[in-house]
C-alpha cells in the first residue's frame, strides 16, 4: 500500500468517526426536536385544554350553585310577599314552577348573549318601580333575570367543556397521525378512554344538574337526594379530570426526560467519538510514521555502512509501499556495488585497483591520453633466468609471486600505480590524479628504499618457498627511477587496452634500472627525481648518456633518509663526489688518486672500482676530443 493511501486511509477513518459523531448528534437533536415538538404541539395544548375543561367545570358547578341560590330566593320571595302582591295588584302571583320555567326559557333564548344583556349594560339590575318592594330591594323580575343569566352561563360552560374535549380528541388524533414512534402512539391512544370518560361524566353531571333544576321547579321532595347525587357526579368528574391531567403531565415529563436523555447521550457520544477519533488517529499515525521512519533509519544506517565500505548485508523490505520499493532498490544498488567491488577485486589483481575504480566510476579523463609530470619506477631481478633454472616450476611461481607481492605492496602503499609485470620486472608510476606532482618523486624513492630493505626478508623466505635447504641462490634487485613529462592514458586496441605511461621519461627509467648492472648499484635516479626529493641523502654517481639519447643526465644513488644515514657513509659519499668532480673537470691524476684511496678504505664500493678502471683507460689511451664528462652507455 502506498504511503499516500495509508495517510488517506487514516484521514478517511477519522472522517468516518467524526461523521458518525455528527450523524449521531444530528439524530439525537432530531429526537430532542421531536420530543420538544410533542411537548409544544401535543402535550402542552392538551394540558391547556384540560386546564380549560377543569376551569369550565368549576364554573359550571358555580353556576349550578348560583341557580340553587336563585331558586331559593324566588321561593322565599314568593312566600313572604304573596299576599302583599295580590292585594296590591289584585292579581295572583305566578307559581314557583312558572317563574322558573319562564326564567329557564329566557336563559335558553339568551344563552349566547353576554351578561350585559341581563343588566342593561350597566352591571346593575334594571329598576322596575312597579315591582319594587320596600323590604328586600329586589323584584321578582330581577330574580327571574338572575336565574335566566345563570342558566345561560351554565349552558355556555357546558358547551365550552364539550368543545374543549372535542379539541383535545382532535389534537390526539392529529398527533397519532404525525408521530412515528409506536410507543408514542400507544401513549396517545391511552388518552382516549380518559377523554371519553370526562365527556360521559360531564354529560351525566349536566343531566343531573338539569334534573335538579326541574326538581326545584316542582319543589320535588327528591331535591336533597338529587343534590347528593350531583355532588357524587362532581367528585367523579373531578377524578376523571385529575386522572387525565396526571396522564398528560406524565407524558410531558417523560417527553422532557427523554429529550434530556437524548441531549446527554448526544453530548457523551460526541465527546466519546471525538476522543476515539483523536486517539485512533494518533495511534494509526504513530504506526504509519513508525513504519516509515524505521525503514528510513535503517536505510540511513545502511548507507553509512556502505559509505564505510561494508557491502556484506541485505535489507528485508518491511512494507509494500514506497519505502519497501526504495529498500528493494537499495538492495539492488548494494548488489551492483558488490559486483563492482568484485570487479575491482578481480581486475585489481591484473590492473591497479584505482585505475579500475576510475574506469568503473566513468571519470572523464581517466581513459584519455594526457601529458603529465610522472615518476616512473622500474625494477628487475639480476640474472633471473639463471635463478629460474634452480627451481621447480611450482617453486619458481611461488618465489616470483611472493617477490612481486612484497614489492607491489610497498609501491601501492605509497600511492604508486602498478603498470605491469614483465616476468620478474615491475613497472610502476606516480602521477595525478593518484598523487600530487610534488609527492611523486619522494614516494617513488621511498618505495625503492623500502623494497631494497624488503629484499633481505625475501631472501630469508626462499627456503620455505622452494623447499631448498642447501645451495640457496642469492637474489639481487635493480631499481631505476626517472621523473619528467610523459603521456598517461589507456593505450591499446578496441578489445584490449592498458593504462600506462609513454615517453622519454619512461625510457630513461628503464635505462637507469639497467645501468645498475654497470655500476653495481641497487637504485639509480635521475637529476629531477633527486631535486624533487628532500629529506633523502643521495650520492652523485655519474653523468651518462643512455642508449637512444644524445643528452646526458646526472644519476644519483639514494643512501637513506636524512638523519638516519651513518656518518661514515656520508663521509665516504663526500669523498667520492670530490673525486667525481675532479673526474668531470678532467683532472685525471687527482681523480684516480682519490678513487684509489676510496677503494683502499672501502674495497666493496663497486662505483669507485668502475671509475678507477675507466681512469686507467683514459690515462692509457687519452680522453676523446669532445670530452664533456658524460659516459655513453650503449647497452639497454
């Protein structure tokens, strides 16, 4: 899985959780809104209707009581003033039944009128001088109007109760059609029996109230029983009203509690899901980041190992994302580097490893010919052909390989490039980019001195290498070093090339190696090499013209590092160079006398012996007419 897909997956999971939290919160808000809607549009209106019903029923009871009182007042008025009324008018006073009937009919005809019609709009009973009575201040007409008014109000309250009950039933019906919750529908359905019971009980109460009025009209002896029954009806109606009221109140409280519960659940769910999203996001991010950082750190550590030269390891991909692909590419790179190092190691046995590295690294100039300052090193074993006859083939290979290994190690340690092996001969050189110009000659001379010292150790290893215990041959080595301009580059055909150096400097180095045979020396270097090599003590050996050249060159023998050469060696060096100076100045007698004295002091100085022989010839035959002090070496 790609890293981008992992990051997108984390974001998607967090988004899904947050979306779930939002959806759940919206759902709970919807439920809260539903509960509040039920309270505001169902239970609150029902509660208001029930309050109205309760108030109107109380008003009905009040009007019934007023009717009773009005009827009692009529009966009292009639009993007290019946004689006075008849004597005053000469007419008989209507019966109590007729008076109540007239009042009831009047109340029925004016049941929809305001109380103001019964009081002539003044709030006081209308005055009737003819019906006034001095004892009470009331008239029969006023009592009839009062009775009619109370009866009308009773009917009005009754109608309002019936209307309120009908409105409540409609509210419940509409709510059942709108509410989707089965539980709510059941709760609403429970209200119908209560409303029906209120309606029926109210009708029964109203009927008994009218019956009581009729009983008063006829002055029935059942009035007391009817009054007790009406009180029971009032109590029953009150019970049904309270039960319904309690039911609606419970519904309202339950809706409010459910809304509160939904609010609490939404709150805690929002907090829980948000926290879950955050924690899960952090955890997933941690694992993804760790899955990225750990292999990246491993790659970094592996790169450091590669930089240090360690290629013997393999990384296991930990994922299938870009980091895993990068790990596979890194392994491929290591395999390539390992193959490259194998090539270097293999071809380094045939060609200097730095040349191989330069060719593999595609250096811009490593393969092209270029004229540079170089120091060329040639070495050879004296009379190797004769030595080889004393060894078996396998012994000869062991001896030669060991010799070349020891000599090559010193050259490479001092930044020299092994050009080639020619049998027992070694050709090497120092040049840029492998070392700087000012370091070439000193490194070449350092290598020559080291190899001359190593030859003694090699001599001690010959018995072990060959198995010889007697007649062990003695090995001699000759080294020549020349410094100057030469062409450096890859020389050869399209199918076979050799990274080498060409030019007069190379030829001079080879001739100096051969010149050691003539002088009996081990190491000879040219003038430029000596001039560029400080901290080394040299002895001026001769001025020569090598084969193939017309110009002479002074040659020198390195004696050792400054401060390490024995004083007697330096003294002998000075004496020889004084004798050589006399020789170069054609002072033959002095030169010969000095050489004789040197040989008497040091009989093993082959160079002095060569010059003594040469001086004897000159003194016997004379020097050439074009004498310039240079000795011409005709052998290569």
